[in-house]
């Protein structure tokens, strides 16, 4: 198949590599994209399309892997370009947003949710798929590092699974970093770390790692936390925990451009809005 990948970000490039290894040709649309995305696409050998006409000519499928807050707009742009074939949205969006995207993308929409880090080796990362064409779509990914799994159900089930998973992992990260900031503000960090060493082994090291791993991506987690909050609320459950997590990541968002951020950097941004 000829597949358009929108776009080759950290995760997207590994989705495209899996498609290539599975025998498909992968193209992308370079207008408005950063040098980082261009470099990833070039080193992966994806065909660069500079116009929508070039991108959609003879196209068999679109795979959307972009910031969650841009997913619906991305689908509208594809529809407005006249394409109406298979459309896989693999973004971290709520089931309600997935259904809104499905209305835009049309009957060949497939809902996806990715769990795990960018798929650079097999066994680390899974693409869950749902909707009527989920099994068929899983067969696009027969080789390569990303494992595709059809979970059945309606469009929205794969996104619901992703929301549940990230609600715990990214919610917990926001909580842990907030606790470290609170301890710092109240000048009880040494006492807290001492107590953790007695009763919560590993939390000290875990907060250091969490800070390093989340700092550069916090800007992208804001919309994901809001999608999760809406998912909870749509089921009659409290969404404010993840609205607060969105606030935590909002404070950390400027760390996107800070090289090698540390826990100290994160605490400074959480408490003072700067370093
Ligand atoms: N990274 C992970 O570990 C991970 C894990 C599970 C799921 N995911 C999901 O995968 C999706 C993408 O993640 P990623 O890690 O690839 O993110 P990323 O590295 O930030 O890449 C996002 C890509 O989308 C492009 N983009 C930025 N703003 C856009 C917009 N307004 N409209 C369309 N495209 C835009 C970026 O281009 P520029 O370079 O021009 O900004 C970049 O190519 C998200 O939905 C995320 O939740 C990621």
C-alpha cells in the first residue's frame, strides 16, 4: 500500500518504519514541519511530498500520529483535501474525540491507541486498534518493531484503552513531581526522602527519572490529560485529578527547549514558573 504518515515525530517515525518493513511505501507532507521532523523522515527514507496533490495521488491509507490536540484538525485537513479512504488515527485522544474524528474521516476510519515508547525494538510497543476494520488494519503491520493488536469493539475502544493506561502512568508522574515540589516548598525534602527510603523504596530515584523523562514532552501531555479528564467525566467519574495533572504539565511546558533537564529544573518550573 501507499501510506501517508502525518507526521514522522518521535513515535510516528517508528510507526512509518514498521509500515515500510511490512512492505508498504511511506510518504509524508513536509510543509510547516520542523527540521527535526524533516531529519527523521529523511533518515527513515519516507518520500517527501511538498503539495497535497502529491500526497494524496494514488494513496491507499492515511495514518495520523500527531499531538492529540491537533488530531481532529488533521482529519479535517485530510477530508478537505478530498481524500476519503482508510484513515487510522493513532493518537492519545478520548473515545469522544475518536468518534468526532470518525465522523470527519468517514466510514473507513480506524481508531488506534499506542502504548509504549517509540518502537525501536520489538516487544516494547503496541498499537491497539478498534472498529469494524481493526483486524484488517492490524494486517498492515505484519513486520517491524510495532505490534498491532485488534481489540475489537466500536471505534473508541482502542482510545479508551489508551486513556485508561495513560491516566495511571502520566497521572502518577504528575502526582509524584507535585509531591517533590510540595516537599521542597515546605522544606521537608530530606525528611521525606528518609521516610521513603524506609517505607517506599525506589521513589526517590523514580522521581529523578520521571522528571528527566517527562520534562521535554510535558507540553504534549497537557492536551492528553484534558482528553483523559473528559473520558472520566463522560462516564460520570471525577475528571479534576487529570485537569490538575494538565496544570502540572502546563507549568513544565517551557522545559521543551531545555537540554538535559533535571528534577531541580522541573521543581523550579513547578514552583516559580522559571529556572
Ligand atoms: N512518544 C511516545 O513515547 C508516545 C507513546 C505513546 C503514544 N504516543 C502518541 O503518538 C502521538 C505523537 O507522538 P510523538 O511522540 O510522535 O510526538 P512528537 O515527537 O512531538 O511528534 C509530533 C509530530 O506531529 C507534528 N506536529 C506538531 N504540531 C502539529 C500540528 N499542529 N498538526 C499536525 N502535526 C503536528 C510534529 O511536527 P513538528 O516537528 O513540525 O512539530 C511532529 O512531526 C501522540 O498522539 C502521542 O500521544 C507517543
